[in-house]
C-alpha cells in the first residue's frame, strides 16, 4: 500500500514539473526493444526434453557412461554441459546422464550413443514458454521505465532529504527486481535456445544365465547372517513372554486340578 502511494506521488510530481520530452537512457533502450518485440511474440518458444534408454551388456554400462561424458565434454561448440550423472555397479549395473546442449549437439550425442549400444526407447517432450517469456519482457520493460522516472526525480533540484532517502530506497528495490527478472528471463531463454537429454543405461534385461546365480552365491553369507540375527532377535523378544506364559499355564493347571479333585471323590463315594 505504501509503495502504491509512493508511486502515485512520483507520477504526480512528474506531471507537475515541466520538462521537455526526454530521450531513452541506454539501459532502457534494450528493454523497450524487448517490449516492442513482446507484442509480436507469435512464434513458439519451446523447451525440448529428450529421453533415451540403452539396454546393453553389464560390462559395457561403464564404457557407455564414460563415452557419453567424453562426447559431451568434447562438444564445446554445442555448449554441452553435464547436469547430472550417476553410475551404479551393484546387483545390476545401471547409469544415468542428464545433458544440456544445443539442438544440433543433442542430435550428435544421440547418434554417438546409438553406436555404443541399442536404443530401446526414445521420447521427446516440449514445454511452451512463450507466455512466461512475454510476461518477463513486459515486466522488465515496466521496471526499467520506472527506474528511469526515479532517476529523473533524483536528479531534479530542490528535493529535500526525506524525499531523496525514499527515492534511493525505491531505486535500490527496483534495481533488485530488475536483476532478478533479468536472471529469470535469461534462464527461460536458455531453456529455449538449448535442449536437455536424459540417458538411461541399463543391463537388467541383458544379464547372462549364471549372473543371478553368482550374485545369489556371493550374497549367501550375508543373507545367512541376516537371517540368523533376525532369529536371535525374535528369541530375545519371545523369551520373557515364554516364561510368563509357562507360569500362567502352570497356575491354570493347578486351579483346574483342585477344582476337579472334589468331583472325582464324590463319584468314587457313590
């Protein structure tokens, strides 16, 4: 609410002062151009995400993983960057790569990886960022224009100290918003100008006949120790309850015998 009142005060001050039509500052010129182009944002701004799966032999998982990383590091002109990487060599070897590069770079990587192993599945999705980019352009143009107005007021002679303090504070906040919006716009444009590729390398369907048996034998002692520890834990929990249950059964048996004894004597006397 305070900010709205302050904005109204600034606009009123600008309207009251007589000045000639000012030209654009160097900082506001790009924003104005972007605002003008924002009205003609008719083309699609799509962020493409590709996914491929490679099914290969277990011993080749690491080789393909390293080949994918090396291919990305070599694609400097395609602005290739490795966003995430993971290699697992446990029960069944698998690997994962997430890469960002230009469209041409992504296609080169897919072609290079297809020579390392068969691609069993491939998918492409796209997210339309036209609305987000247009909003960012408009907000950045508005903030830049507002900053220009504040700078004009700041340069106006005859302002008191209280007004100058408020102007400096408002300028700092506006500049912070401009920097944040500029960063957001740069991220959106990076998603449009480059694409991402997720590579899943798996060997679960290509393991040999003896591989599961070898794995079971290698884990035999570990599984046996876990089973024995579970049995010991079960006995430790049940031991006090077993003693209590045995004592309870002994008491019930005693009471049953005493209650049964008089009836037996009566039958014998008859």
